[in-house]
């Protein structure tokens, strides 16, 4: 049986809190020839570990374990620190790194004798921790580990092949937004073909014991290890600095060009693979951390300018003044050996070596130039300068309007500009603005107005002018709006003068057509007489311009309504108490009755007076103009009464006609008295209650004989008038 050996180096008892954070690592091997026993090979394995110069010192050795099919074969003291080397980060051409950076390389070696096998040997190393803030890796609950190994393939074993080896170092820091280019160099002792590429670095193998959290390093699992998970889609192993950064890697020459565009710490994987006759023998992986930092150019050509365009050109806008001193703010002085200015001014070349030169211009237009730092040197920089010279820009305008007839005021822009495009902005009375060349405006009010013109070209050159003008023409048309044009007399109207322009300085004369006049701008006037009136209006402007208008038959004054009503019956009492009131008013459309504190909106009303008294009856009517008239009367309702006496009665005990008594309605009777006399004039009966009659007995309670008697009745009616009734009657037995 052919055995599968795994040679594994690991730290014992390493947790997720380990401070071991390597910058990078890689494995190589060299076949030293035949071993001490037949069909074996002797290999020297070298492990390179990179640490910050200020980091944890390198360990002297690492323990390692050899596995065969997952079973421990033996444990031995494996990789021993053979030597160290301090590497200073290379100086990038024409860039100043923000601080001094270096790293230490530890070279660990071991010699192994391995039988030739049909399966690969793996020599491996695992570390627990990478830094937490790695820009291009996805988030991980327990952090990312480091898995490094070298594979000795069966093909490589058969030919006693040695792996290729990187011969130069990758810098630990490169500059943001600056091109970094290098050649990834490697040598192969067997002369095999080498191919360069990016690869996806490896994580560590975690413990299978899910009870332990966080997981622990597990040396029982052979390579290959799990892959690091990049923060996709922004990053992947072929674009370790991001898909928006520039990457170019030549697989045959190892030429690498990168322009990183974001600061941060990045994991990159570089691989060199060896091929012999088109057959892959093996690969060497370099797992490495690289910082991207803001660097300072050694020389940077800069000047004080108005703007810098998208192409980096420095733009200076020169207005009116034909002399310009350019302020040179280039850096860094220690790296600037010499400098040179080249200009094209007024169509002629001009060169100077002044630090901040003064230039003179006579012709408006575009003038260009360059500031070159360290010309013809490796570390040079150039600032392209564009000077836009506007020699003359003068704001001017004319005002045109009819001084008599109110209308728009025209503003004619007569400004001059010798370079660029003219942009005009008008401000009228600080409230109206126009972004046009020559506007027209109809002002609402007359008087002194202000016009301001601001002109500017696209290079920021400006000029302005302000003018005041007196705009007091007569209105082009007289417009009036009375609040009423017809109504009943007396008719009060308010007239709004909507003519424009007018104000208190205008002379306004009104003739109302009835002999009345007014000089008010918006008059209030009262028409008393009936008729149709024409209004005449004259407006004279402060400059003497006149306009007048006759508004024919504008106001109509009609008679108001007249409230008239009748009622029946004419005599009203509590017996005949229902009264019909009929509206017979003139020119009315609305009605309001008020009777005995009751109100009615009917045209005609029937009302029942159930109590005698004096009542106020009022009718108010309204016409189509809203004019009112009222008629009011006092209405007397008399108390109704009747009183009748019989001419005989029979007090004989038969129950019929036993009593002599008056009959009728007594509600209106007061101060009642009835007296009965016999034929000799003696009083036999009297009462003050009309409801009590005589029973035929004397005052001494003796029946009176049948005879003729005389009755006298006296009372006062509801109006206080005295009434008297005399009646002769017969007593029958």
C-alpha cells in the first residue's frame, strides 16, 4: 500500500487571542538528492515568515508533526530559525512615504528524508490570526487565520525537482492613487518555465469540536485549507485592491502594475508555478499584507488659481488689469532642483525662471503656459496654466418709454465686452429680476424707479451700472369699478379706480352726472334723485399728460319699495278674532311680518287674536337691490260681550223659567248692578253678579204676587263706557 504522508507544523495551545499576526509567509523546498535508503529523497524545506520590525520577535523554532493518512507517525522538532534579514520598504520614485516602514524576514529550515510516493507530500503551517481591519476580506465571526503549505507532487518527487523561489520582496506599503509597478522575480534551479498569477490565500483549519467556541487550530486536518472569503463583489483575489482600482499582471514576465484608490490594509496572494514540458510540477505561494497610504509627491507643481479643471489645468481669470503675478506654491523645496516657466502671451513665446513671475498682457483672450519642476529629471512635475484675459467689460444700457402713454419700459443693453460670452442680469427696484439681454417691464406704480444691470462673462469678469428714472405717464386707459351700478335711492356707491399708473401725485376729476364732483382717487358718493347717470373721469399725470373717459348711463337710481297692507275684518273682537292681512306693497320681493312678537315670512298672513288689547302689526319689505321699507299700525281687539233680559218668568216650582236673569256673554262686563222694582217703585231685589237672578221672593223671603215689574241694569264695558238696560217684565204664577 502507498502511504499518504502529511508533514504539519503548528503551534500548540494557540487561541483566537494570539498576538501572532504575521505580515506574510511562504514555503520552498530543495531536493538534495538520494536519501540514505533506496527510493528516498532528501529535502531541505525553507519557511519564510515576515514580521513588522516593531512587532513580536521571531520564534527560534516551531514544533512540527508528520502524519500518514491522518495518523501520527512521529513528532520531532521541526523548523529552526537559521537566519534573519531586515528589509526596508523601498523608496518609490518621486514619492515620500508618511513614515519609515520595514519588516524582518525569518528563515526557518529543516531537512527531511521522504520515500518517493505516488501521492503528494504537504509541509504546512497554520497561524490563528490575521488583523481585524483588513479592507478586502468579508467579516468573520472569529477572525481569519493563516494557512501556508508547500506541496511536493509525485512528478516533482520522481525527478528530484526543487521548487522555484521568489528572489525579491514585495513592499509592505504602497501609495494611494499612484502607479506602483514592479517585477515579481523568481528563479528555478531546474530551469523550468515559470508562470506568475494572483491566488486566493488560505484560512486555517478549525476544530471539529463544535462545543468549543471560538474554534481551535486543528492539526489533524491536512491541506489544502479553506479559502479566505473576499468582500465580494467589490474585491476578489484577482482584484485584491478592488474592482475600481487598476490591476495589470503579466503572467510570463511577472510585471505588475497597480493603482490603488482606497487607503487600508489588504491581503494579496502571489503565486509562481513551474512547468516542465507543459506539465505542472508545483507552485510557491506568497501570502502577504500590504498597506495603502496617502503619500506625498517629492515635487508637486502648484500655483494659486481660481479653479482647477477636470484635466488638472490651473485656470486664472484676469479681468481688466493687464498685469498678473502668478504665485508659485510648488512643493517640496528640498526636492526642487530647478524650474522653468513657458508661456504663449499675445501670440509670442515667453520663458522665465522667476519663482513667481509677473506677466503683462495686451490682447484679450486665452493665454497658456506651463510651470515645469526639475525639467529633464526623473522626478519632475508640470503645472499647465490657462489664463483667460478680459481686457474690457463695461456695463451700459438705455431706457426707452412713452412719457405720456403708460406702457412697458424697454431696457436696451449697450454693454461692451472684448472676450467671452456676455451674461446679463437685471434687477428692477430690487424686487424684479431678468436673466436676459434687453428686457421690457410694465411697472405697477408710477414714480422713481431703479434699474441695475450686472454683466458677467464665463470667466467671472463683472461690471454693473445703476440708473434711476421717473416713470409717470398717464394711464393708457381709464378703468373704474363701482361696487353698485343700480339701486334704490338714496344710492351709496364706492368707486375703485383701477387705472394704472396712478398715485396721489396725479390729478383726478370726477363728474357724477347729477351736478356733484369729486377729486378723490377712489371716491364714495351718494345719489339722491331717481334717474340714470353718466360718469366722467379725467386723469392728469404730473408731467401734464391727460386722459379722460365718459362712462355713459353707468349708474341707475330706482325708487325703493313701499310697504302697504290691508286687513279684514275691520272690527275685531274676541268673538270675531281671526284677521287676514294682505300684502299689497310695491316693488317688493321679500316680506317679513311681525305680529304680537311672532314673525312670518309669508306674503300674506292670517292671525288669530284670542285676547283683547292693542297690538302692533309691522310689515317690512325688500326690493331687488336690498332696499327696505316698513309699515306699522296699532290694531285694537275689543272684548266681545252680549246682555239680554227676558220679558217674563214663572217661579211656580215646575223647574222651568224659575228665575229672572240676564243671558249673554259677560266677559267684557265690569261694575255690574241689576235692581228690580215693583209697580209702586219699591226695590224688591238687587245683585252685582250677572250670573245671579231673582227667584220671585221679596227681601223678607215672601213670594211676590203676579204682576208687572221694572228691571234696571247698569255696567261698564271693556272700553270703560257706561251701559244701562231697562226692561219691564211679568211675573206669572
